[in-house]
C-alpha cells in the first residue's frame, strides 16, 4: 500500500526499518568486540581457544584466563550499556541534550556516598550489593540537589547544566578526600574509582549488573511512549493520559539505579551516557521506543571498545593500567562540543 512520505505510518515504518538494521549491526559489533576482548591480554591466546573451550579440550590455565577476561568483558559491556540507557533517560526527562549522569552530578554523588561508607566500614568493599544500594541512594541525592538548584535559578536548560556542574564539582572534591582515605584502608588505587576501571571485575559482579540492566531496560521500554509525549511538555503528556510527574520520577529513579550499580562496580566512567544517546539518535531518530534500546547497545559497544584500547595501551607498562574513563572521556569530549555548537546555532 502506497503511503505519503509525511504520513505518521510511513515515518514509523522508516524508523522501524532503521531500528532493525541498527540493532543487527550493533549486535554483530557486540559479538566481534566481545571476541576481541576475550583475546586481548598479557597472556596471549590464539583464536582457536574458543574451539578448545567448546570441545572441552582447553587447559586449566586457559579456563582461568578466560574466566578473568569474561568477567571483565561482561562488566565493561553491561556498565556501558546501563550508562548509555541512563543517559538517554536523563536527556528525555530533563529535555536537555547535555544531560547525563556524569554532568548532572549523579556519578560523583554516588561515588561520594560509597567512599564515605568504605571509610566507615572498609569491609563493605567485598559486599557489592550494599555498595550498589548506597550508590543508588547517592545518585538520587545528587540528581535531587541538581534539579532543586536548577529550579531556584529559573529552571532553564542552561541552569540545569550549570547546577549539575556545581553539584558534580562539590561531590567530586569530597570524593577525592574520602577515596584517599579508602586507598589507605583497603589498598585500592583511588584513581581507578575516580576515572573508572574494570580491572577488578569479578564473575560474581555479572549477575548484579545483568539484573540491574534487565530491570532498567524493562522499565525504560515500559515508559518509552510516555517519554515521547513528555518531550512536548507536561500539558501535552497529560492530554494523552500520562502523568508527567510520575514519568519524571520513574525515569529519574531508573537512571539513578543504573548509575549507582555501575559506580559500585567500576567507579566513574564519564561521558558514555552523553555520547551514546546522540549516536543512537543519528541511527534511529528520537522516538524513545527505538532510542532507548539502541542507546543500551551503543553504550555497551563503546565502553567495551574503550576497555580493549585501555588493555592494549597498558600492556607491559610498569606504571599500572590506564583508567577506563580516560578513553571514554576522550570520546565523549568531542560530543559535548558538537552538542554545544548545535545548541547555540539554534
């Protein structure tokens, strides 16, 4: 059946085609990067290791190496996926293209609460679920403070970003002091928590991240239609039968949950939540039904690629491993400049 190009049904079909094409491409990219990630490390493994593992002929050494790399690979991918999804939610609920957990202060406030808990009780470092709950509360605190300051300053998009920068700077400075004390108590280098790292990832971290990723993705898809209406204002979303306050609360809590869980495992991995939604908009458009799952996949691929680059650069270095956040920030920085240029041109 022929449809005019401007008809909603035609637009939807085009977006659906783009979504399926992008999902297929990103899924293939995920598999390729996953295999590359499992192969990269100080202990070189030839590509035939996969056949050896499948056939059961792999040695104990190969199995141990793969279990360590599998944990790191899964944690890196899921961390990026959850952060990409959280960034898309934050940009939708704030109606601001510069919003992301890092810029709006969620990451630094979550890390501050985790650091404070570790100073008081260093033994909590082995209890990921407690740290995740504390980080979730910290992320909610940071977002609440950012929104409150923004409303006091007029509630504009600019005031939201500036409030987020202020909250982020405050908690970032506080977390530096606390993490220095944590390093003395636990021996964990605080730079890896400040700039993010998957080097300490464990197999037992995977179920927590996988569960939080599944919950966040399910909730996000459930509110995706409401977020589409929310972009056009509270009144419009109410006319379509959605509760804007409830949508805002659910989206904020979901983004805070995702941010908190990743902070507890890898520390701060900046700018993934900012860049992933913009790449996804280029691929599938602004419809949240397609944007949210695509941001999930893009975030996972970008972060896993960054982790592979970190390992390649740091291999054999006597100075330790490069933080993961240093690579993701190098990717995310140009996106900030790109979004700012587009914003001011309008």
